[in-house]
C-alpha cells in the first residue's frame, strides 16, 4: 500500500525540528513581564452531573460541552474564539512571525518517487499550495498532474488521505478526508484517463486498500454512529470487507470481523505476488493477531499465524511458500523470521535477522531486505539477503532519520529520504546492486546547517533512568538562562521521536529560540521495555521524564522557568496538561494540542477505547481509577494555583480525540486560574485531529502558537 506523504505540515504526532538562518546571531532582548491586560472570559455554565467509581463521586460540571453539536456548545466555541483572537491580535510582532514563517515555507518540496505500472509518481508542493499535488511521469517523459487535492474543495478542507494502485498500475483507489475527519470516501479511477469508474465508497475508516487483481479490493470500516461520539458494541467493531468492482457497496462481502470475530482494528494487505491475503487484527493500538488466506489455492478459511494480542507481528514478504515475518514475540526489539506457509505457527519460526540491542524495522526492495535500526533515536540502515547475509550498511549523510527503503522485487533502484534537525529533507537514489547512493533532490531553501548546532544529551530521570534529549539552537548563544525554549515530547503508543526538519521550528530558532526534544518512556525508541515503562500504572514515568528534562535545561542554563514553554499534541497534549498541573512552577507557557485530557472518560468517545493498552480505564479496577484520577488534567486543576500561560488548541471536527477534552480543560483553567497568566483556547473550525490541513491554516495556528509563547515570555519586539 502506498501511503500519502504529507508535505509542508506542522508536526502532529512526532517531533520535527527546523532551522533557518537570519542576518544576526544576536538573541532578542527579553523582559520577564507578567501579562497585565485583563481578560474577561466567556461564562461557562456549570452543571450538576456526577458519577461514581468504586465508591468515589466524581463531579463533571462541564459534561454539557461533550455535545459538540449542541447550540450552546457552538455558542461557547464562538465566544471563546472571540476572546482568544482578540488577545492574539494585540501581539505586536504576530504578523512579522507569520511573514517569516510564510517566506520560509515558500520553497519546493518533494516526496520520494514510487513506481506504479509504467509511471513514476511523486508528490510536490511548489511552495505555499494548500496541499501537495500528486504528479507522474514516464521514463524520459515530462511530468503531469495526476491528482490535485487543491481542486477537491473551495476552502481547502478536503484532503487526499491515501492512494493505492493495482499491481499493473491501471486502476487506483484514493481516499479523501473532509474537514479533517477520520471517516473517508474512496474513489476508484482509471489511471490512463483519470476517470472515475464507479460510485464512491463512503464511511470508510482506519483503512488502506488491498487490491485483488483488477476485480476488486479489501477495505475496513465500522458501522457509522448516528453522531460523532456515540459508541456501542457494533460501532466499536472494525470489519474487513471485499468490494467487487461494478457492484454497490451495500453488497460488499464481510471477510473478517463483526460479531463472530469482534476486533477493534483490522488491517489487510496482499503479498506482492498477490498469493496471500494478510490480515492483522487487534483489540488495542498495540499488539495484533496475524492471519493469512491462500488466494492462489482458493483457501476459504484463514490460517492463524499468531493468536496473541500482547505481541506485534507483520508479514514483510513471501518467496513462494516461505513467509518472512517481523515480530517482537520473544524479541522485545524485534527480529525477522521465516516459516513455511503450510505450518506457520511460532514453534516453526527460524531467525533470518536476529534481535539486537537496537529496535529493528524491516522493508523490502529489489530482492533484498533493508533492516532499519533505531540507535539512540536515530537511524542505521543495513542491507540483507533473503538468506540473512549482511550485504552492506547504507551510509547516510549524517545522524538522523531515513525513510523509504521500499520498492518492488524487480526494481533495482529505490528512493529514500533523509532529514535531521538541521538537515532539510532531501531525496536520495540508491542502487540495490552496487550500493551507490546519489543525491536526487535537495530543497532550495535559505538555510545553512553550519549556523546551527544540534546535539544529543542524556539526563537522569526521577527513578534513575537515563533519557536522551536533543537540543537545537543557533551557534554562539549565551547560556544565561534567558533563552526562549520549547520543550517537546510525546511519550506513548510505542511512537518514536526521531530527528526531522520543520519550518515551524526554524522560525522559532531564527528568533533566538531553543528547541529541545525529549525521548520519553512510553515511546518506541528502545523497544517494548521502553514502551511498557510509560504506560498504565507506569504512566507517571513519562511526566517525570518530561519534568526532569525541563530541570536539566534550567540547571545547564539553557533556559529557566520564565522562558520555558512545553508543547505536545494528542497523547503529547496529555503530557503537557499533566505536567503543567503537576509542576506549574517549572513553565511559563503550556501549549497542549488536540490533547487527551479527561482520563476518566476518554474511552467513552469515538476511538478512545482502543487506547486502553496504554492508559487503562477508570472501569478496570479501583487502583487504576485512582491512578488515572491522580494525573487526569481536567481533574487536577486546583484553586489558588498560578498556572502557566496556556493556549489550548483543538479542532471542532476532531473525531479521534474529541474537542470536549480541550473544552473541559480550558473551562477548568479559566475558572480556577489564580494569577494574570492567560488561559485561552483556540478552536479551529472545520478541522480535525491535524492531518491534511491546508497550509494556510497550519501556518496560522503555528504563528499563533509561537507568537503567544514569545509574548508571554516577555518579548515585545522582534527587533
């Protein structure tokens, strides 16, 4: 499956850092000023809703804000935005920040090319287009536009969410997202003339497209709720369907899932030779069962390879009857194994690439495996034969992040990307036989890596665990504790934060800022043990890791509490909300984006129940309930406390982390804030969790975020 490469967007689930040079290396003069402008927040009514867990009564005065379709909620959103934007409008350098960011953003951005049929496809954004355009060209031919998402809607809120081609490249199915929703429409086209070949499929969610020849494809979805947050046993069951071209969607065949095999997440793909249909099935965001169906031999039932939700496995490729599987079963850092499809259960597995001390991921290209190791949150890539023999290490340009070591078996070249915090994303062409890499495309951006320094340090967390953190800034800054600093983190769901270039962070760095990324527990940087060390009853390790990261920056005089902002999105939004309520004295600014902030009710909304592997739920047992309640941001805003200046950010159409989390947290802060620090909420309309937003809206949100942070730290001018 070819996934859409998102270009020119802000970081959503992982850290990205960007830098940009300026004419001066001087750091802007800062004043440690308090916000004195009086704010009159909209009145947020309080209800009398309570609920009981294990004998404890919990008050939920803002339960009414969970109904985002209600007129009073819509009115509240409108009034909150009015207050927020009136405040942001007073920042004297806000337009200058926007111009800096816009100017830097305005360069040509490419994805790595990929081949489908006779065509080579690639995404390109010429600069400030709202969405990247999908182009194609034949060998020695001229490029042409294949799909232009900028034509999907007048306001730019409909985006291209993914595309998958038949093996011969003659048909493609692409999905679109409207208003940032996770619900998709799927459109099938003839690639020769780009004409739609049948009716649009609707209400598809968390799904790719797995083509079976040109006759049809497999896809997954749920029964759509009547409203955005309604949950039931049926709406929580993911289902795998087969759609035969030329037939209505209502006649699609249920292949896996539903009441007989209820699973929360079901994915499917075919091996390159289209012999095996592969199905992954899971009840949470971590761990999965693995099944195959032999389509060549018309197998009706699925053969289970692994019936284990506690481990993660993925079928990478096959060679006739031999299956190659990447797994963390008996290998917390992953290994590649092989097994015969006739009897593929774990007792018959044989190692091809054994586990090492570094986390392994594997892709295939040109008849080889490419083993990508994560070494202290940066990539190392090794090329192997299918027999497990090491061919060579691919020499990367520097320490950083590489991606795209994937192509079909008969292709002898591939394209990969490389980036780090001071290296704008570039594309390289690699010959799988000779091992030669050459620069294919380098962005023409006004940026000189030599003007910046990006270094990794290790600090000691509360319980003695060593945590890596990367700190990026202009060369020659003075370590006097007065540098405006953004500390970014995520810490969950086995997601690793690796170095990457970001225009948003470039703007921050150009204005004298420091950007620090902490690789917290709960992520995947050091395998399953690192993930387990930051989930459920160990979740507070993540917050302590983040707190000690800030303390390290303060101790080493990079910055101080008066000049420290913390930032994170989604699970990272929880990180920000939890740490600002635990240690409000450590930070001047808090920037929680689309955060999971009500930890007692998160599992009752949309996709929330699937996050229980990481969080646990308030219904599990009394101990879990009390633990969640002890750090849930919505439930830990206290009277009489001075909280950091806070800009909560969300989208009113977010159907993954519903906006009620942010609404309730902002209401609590506004009600209980004990000092002049503003507590604002910025609610983007017709927007979802973050992916696929138009460039203009991304720039506007990040302009507001950076401007707010600098203003609250005391900056009154960029001169």
